[in-house]
């Protein structure tokens, strides 16, 4: 299909927010590096800037656009940066910059596709503990999912303070660390609050059921965010983590994160060096788990959790996931729109 620019990509232009019907003219062709064919160039009638189809693409301007899909698949399959860089014959720093670009894009994509969630669903929340750089610098990562389809709604990462018993070698190590840098802040409550507020924004004031373990702060925060709209059910964390456990979906989802993301494996060289990079890597996991991978291996239909929730008509391919830029919010081109004429916001409105 012939690409039709939906708006002028330059934010200062009046055709950026409110484009006229024919706001552009065709302005020749050019041969971008790394692409097999020439691309049509366009010129905006208002601001006179030129742009093209790659301007609206995530890989526009990339020197090696063919690496993006391979990197996405590697980083959601437990492979680390260094091994991926060896496989793709790239420098590690270059690969890391590209990975962070993909992570930001995946965050925008998830935000655009799941801006509104169906009402009346059951959600589960739990915190996963990991660390940054060394095992005494612990991190907490609350993860919230929709129970039926295991759709990962949101997550957050923050520091936590877990002191070992007095007199142990580990406690002495922690004491030396805190003597140098001060007590490590415990951001568990702030992270859980952020996650619940994010869910509340997506369900637009509807009622919900929230299932967690018996950590006392969960009930307080849930009441603070949702008020009387929430039914909060708890299960003891000491209960066996079998399929009979009501929290089996969230427990298994956390196990999947450790399987798909190498940086979450304990005692591994791949461990995250900074919490902010773990948050970005989780964006890749959300995009893969929610929109690319089918819900369960046992499902006869290959539908992803996003399709099951009605957020997409069909699963995204990796090429579609990493296709159109998503940093324009609801006005971004829908990842399954081949000609660029359909926006994410239009799809969300239709689904709602």
C-alpha cells in the first residue's frame, strides 16, 4: 500500500496537531542507507520541512536497521548484551544504545495499546526482588497482571533495604556500604503506589478485584487509590505455589521474567547494573509477552493476551512491534497499519 503521511512530524508546525486534508506535496525520492529501495520524500506546505516514510519509523536513521528484530528477540530470550553483540558483530556500547532505544519505544507502544482496559476484570499484584550491581543493593519490582489472560499491565522498579542478621558477614558488608553511601532508601511503597495508580488510570474509574499476598501495605495503598471500588483478596505467601494457589498466575509470570530476561537471574554476570535499565528491559518483556507471544503454550488458538483482551485484532509480529514510532501518543500510527492511515487512538476508541 502507498504510504500517506498522517501529519507533519515537526511539532512547531500547525499541520502537526491539526493537519489539513492535503498538507503535503510529493518532493522527489532518495535512497536511504541500509534500505533496499528508494523512498518518497514529502514537503509540508506550511513549514516547508521535508520528511519521508522512514521519519515515522522506529528505524529511521539507523545504520543497521536489520539488527533491531534480532536484538529484540535475543533480549526477550535470556541472552545478554555481550553475547548478542558478538553474534551481530557490533560493539557492546552500540548495542546497548540501540537496546535502550527499543526499550523506550516498547514503553510507548504498551502505553498506547493499553491506554484503556476492559472493566470488571480481576488483577493480581506481587513484588519481585532482585538487585543492581551487587546482591546487597536490592531492588523491588512490583508487577501487576490481569488474572484471566496474564496480561502484564504495568511494573515499576525501585530500591529496597533488606538488612541481613546482625553478626553475619553479609551484614558487615551492608554496614560498610551504608557507612560510605548512607542508608539505602526503601521505595517499595512508592513503587506499589505508582503501579496501582497506573492501573486506576487505565480502567477509568471502574470497579475491580485485586488479589495479592498478605503484605499489610497492599491493603492500605489499594484503599487509598481505589477507595470502595476495589474488592481486595489476599493469600498467604507461605501457601504452596502450585496450580491450586490463587496467585499462581502472578507467581508464574514472575518466573517467566526470570526466564526471559537474563538480568533477573540470580548469581549471573547478566545482572542489571542500574535499576533504570531493568525498567527499560521490562518494557521489552511487556511488548513481547502481551502482544507477540501467545497466551499459554496449551492454547489451541495462537492469540496473545492483548488479543484476548480485545486490544488488538491479531498478534503483532516482531516487525510490526518495532515498526512505526509510538512517541506521538494516541496520534501514533497503529503498528498494524501498513499505509500509515490508522492511528493508535482510533483503534483504542473502536475497542472501547
